C-alpha cells in the first residue's frame, strides 16, 4: 500500500475545490478543514480588524470564527456561498465584541517606538487614528457595519447585503449616509484629512 507524504497530501488538499473540502470536513477530515482555514483566514482577519480596529481582538475573533464555523458546519448548506456564511459568523462575533467593549472599556497600551521612527509623527498618526476611530464608533451599528465591510474588507454591495441580511439597495443607501455622517463627525472631531472612498 502506497502512503502519501505530507507534501503530497497538502498538494491534494490545495487542489480540491471548496465543496469537496467542506464535504471532507463534514466527514471529520481535519486536514481538509485546515485548508479551508488557510484559504479564508486572511479575509476573516481583515473583516474582524475592520470592525474592531484592534489586532489582538481581531486575531481572537478570527480563531473563534473558525471554531464556531466548524462546530456548526452541519448546519451549513453546500449550495450556498461558504464565504458569506463564514463572514456572517465573523461579523456577528465582531458585533458581540463591540457590544461587550461598550460596557467594558479597556485602555490600549501605546505602540512601541523603535529606532528610525519619528516619535512626533507616531503620536500625530495615533491621535488622528483615534479621532477617526472615535468618529466611526459614533455611527449607529446599522451604518458602521456596511461601511466597514465595504472599505476595510472590500466586499461588494451584494456580499454585504448577504452578510447583513439586507436588500442591496438598503446597503448602498446606508453606505452613502454613513459616509456623510462619518465626514461630519470627523470634521467635528478635528480630523482635517478625510479621504473619500
């Protein structure tokens, strides 16, 4: 009997389509699930980071998203787009974390400064970032979520509509209104440079 090496197994999984990987995962093949994680971990991390604006929280929730997805994989319908289902889990976990933050605020430690970095520039960038984040955090969730999905995660309007269970027209309207509200808040908070998306 010929036994495949790890490199050959990895190559087999790498070449499988998503549905076959999901079927294998449902049958208990953890290496197939590992390939799914490899394919989506950066996108899920980007989504969580866009919502949370904190790398440590985004890393935690990326991990939690894949655990939750694996635990509920039997509920996933193979005829539906997997990425939408996965992003929905990630966005729900992110919303829960944001809700938790609202009632349990934590002060973040300052960024470490290394040689060659202008401390004044770092402080100015952090101050601007904090004002942008504060303006974004002021937006109602119904407007913040589509904006984050669109500009931090580069999802299409259709994908955002599926993740948030909203009509596509509503998504477009909310993103437009969110940009207007964000601009007003950023101006009010003293952020002079507003980049239009």
